[in-house]
């Protein structure tokens, strides 16, 4: 059987510079959305016509992400990875997989974001409650 690269053995892996198709959640954009803004990720997958078989269209991702007030969607890395997804789709050189260290980081990140949200909500709720002097 002739190989595309005759000097390359099958054990050496994929040729340098080539890309492979990965599931959306293993791309940089999908990984970020799944673990930093899971509510946006779930909404995108619900709006995708066939979520298990195909990647979400760019129009759906843009519509959902621009409508979300989450500060993670204003980060420069989000815009970089969104541009990369617009250009290459689910083709990438390496999949981004969850490791134990990454899971600890994202767990702490979600905990901090939830605490910040609760404190901001309590602050705005306390400001909107009328005092006894108002009556």
C-alpha cells in the first residue's frame, strides 16, 4: 500500500501542519464556551439543527454571544477564537481536552463568577428597596 508520504511510517502520526476534524466542544471556542459560559453553550447547542452530528453555524454563535451580557464574551481570547472558528470551523491542529488541572481552574472560575453575580444582585436589590423615609 502506498502512503501519501513515502518516508513516513504510520506510527509517526499525522504530518506536521495538517488539521483534523474534532467535535465542537474540543475546539478552542467550544471548550471556552462549555466551561466558562455553560449557559451560552447550552443555548447554542439547543439552537443547532443537529447538535450531535454537525457544528453550530457561525450565525447562531454570533447571535447568542452578542445577546449575552457575560463579561467572558468580551475577552480578547474569545474574539481570537471566534475568528479562528469562522475561518477553519471544527478543523484544528490539536483538540482541547479537559484535564484535572483545567477542571479545577474552571470550577473556581465559575464559583467566582457566581459569587460576583450574587453580590451585584444583592447590591442592586438593596438599592431598589424603599426605606422608611420614602413613605
